[in-house]
């Protein structure tokens, strides 16, 4: 039974991810890039290690992604004034402009093309949130 539940959770996640990617494609940007540019804009910049943690990605994956964003001119690297060994990644003016070119409804948290609020009533949303949080907490405790 639990295998089936995890399959359904994965199916919802992957279907949502594909749909958002399809809707972002005409803008020349993918969901992870939008997410990262938003976070960089909000925070003023992050270390690559913080980006890896944020994206649940390993360092080589983040290095590749940052290279792509840098070549596009959407991010810049600068030295951390507090620690000369550290690098901080910031959204560039071009990155902020790129983010602004994407309609907010395509990336705003909880309001993407698939909005659970459209399909679930208030009680169903509350129940689903409670159950998913319970599962997430249980998984995190065991790791």
C-alpha cells in the first residue's frame, strides 16, 4: 500500500513539473532556473553550497547549472567580503529582467498552472497538507 502512495505522490510531482516546464519553455527558462533566480533576487545572493542544499542537488549539478546561468548572463559571481575563500552567486540585472519577462502566474508558489485550490475544497486541502506533512516529518526523522 505505501508503495502505491509514494507512486501517486511522485506522479503528481512529475506531472506538475512537466506541465510547468512546458509552460515556461516559450520563455527560454526552466522551473529550477526560475526558482533559483527568485531566491537569488530575494536573498541578494547565495553561496554555491547553499544553492545545492536549496535545490537538493549535488555540487557538480549546481556547478553545471550555474555555468549555464552565467553564460546566459543571468547570474554573476562575486567574492564574499567576509570570507575571501567563498563565492556568492547573485542574480544579475539580466537575470532579474528574465524573471520579470515570465508571467507571474507561471511560477508563483502554489499558483502555477496546476493549482490544488482549484481541484480540492478547503477540507481536502487541509487533510492533504496534514497527511503530507506527517509523511515528510516521518521521512526526515529516519534520515
